[in-house]
């Protein structure tokens, strides 16, 4: 038996103003779309904005459903639409923000496991990292230079 240690690397910014201007404006789009999320059940609004290599920005918010499992997270709403609209264009970065309507969301909110797996699919497809920036409603922003940093041991199609 040998033990394997898995390490990951993230950058933490004190707030949105510390980010490069291009990322700030992407995060502002995510905030805008977050406000319009359809989250009547959880009251937890999430916004995602994806910058593509053709400079297009695709946004998405969480879409809930009275039949709870039929709802979809903001990240997948955005990334599936990005690849539906521009199937041959690489994704450069994704900005994420979440805000509870019940309490102050002042900590960065990382994408859920299912969304990490979905984002990984496109990172593997394009063979280029997708930068992920995530925050709450205010405060610190975390940057992961690649989705792979957020999902060690991810399941990939090379095994199929
Ligand atoms: N949600 C997202 O949109 N993204 C995540 O990564 C985690 C959770 C949504 C799903 C649901 O509408 C609400 O947040 C509460 O779980």
C-alpha cells in the first residue's frame, strides 16, 4: 500500500475589485443574471457567465421546478447553451456568483459536483483549461486556473 496525496491550487482575491478588469466585467454579468434566477423554492440565486474565445458571453441562472430534481443549476444552464450555440468555440473563463435571499452570502460558493463534472467535459473536449472564478454575493473571489483543480479523479471519456 502507498498513500497518494492530491494537492490543488487556488487563488483567493479579497474582493471583485482585485480581479483583472475583464474578469470583473464578466462577474458583473453573472451578478446581473443571478438577480433574475428562477429560484422560488430554495431562494438561492446563482448566476453564471462564460466568456468564449470569440468574445461572446453566455449567461445562465438556476432554473427550479415544482418537481425539484427537474431543476437545473446556473452553471449547466449556461454551459449547455454555450456549447449548443457555439459548438466549435472554446471557453476561456466562467464567473459564478450565488446569493441566498434568506441570509448574507459572504463566502465564495463553489460549483456543485454535478456541475464540475459537466464543466470538465468541455475542458477535456477543448483540451484547454477553463478558468473558474466563484464568489458569494460579496467578499472574496476564488480563482481556479482550470476545472481539473476542482475535481480530482474526474471521470473522463477516454475510459469508454
Ligand atoms: N445551484 C446552482 O445553481 N449551482 C450550484 O453549483 C449549486 C446549487 C442551485 C440549484 C438550486 O436551484 C439552488 O442552487 C439550491 O441548491
